[in-house]
C-alpha cells in the first residue's frame, strides 16, 4: 500500500476518533447512531496509523506531500 495521507490529515482523523469516542462513552451519542459513529472513529484511527485511506485511493486523492 502506497501512503496517500499527509500529517495534517492524520492528526484530524485521530482527533475526530477521540472526540467520537468521548461522545459515545459519556452517553452523549448512543444507540445505533453511537455504534455507527464509533465504527467510523475506529476506521479513522486505523487509517491514520497505516497512512493509507482506501477511499482516497478510489477517488484519486493524495494528501501526502510529494518527495523530491
């Protein structure tokens, strides 16, 4: 897998995953929506650690800086 995520994108995804987790575990968001958001947060966290987003690959997006 070729990296296609830059550092700012990774930081935003980790922060969103943390916010979603806090909202879920403090019962601000619950039920089916809460579980769905928790799964999305897990995907954000996983993709930020592996520096690869399959959706970016499909759409042809690359936020990783070009190496010279």
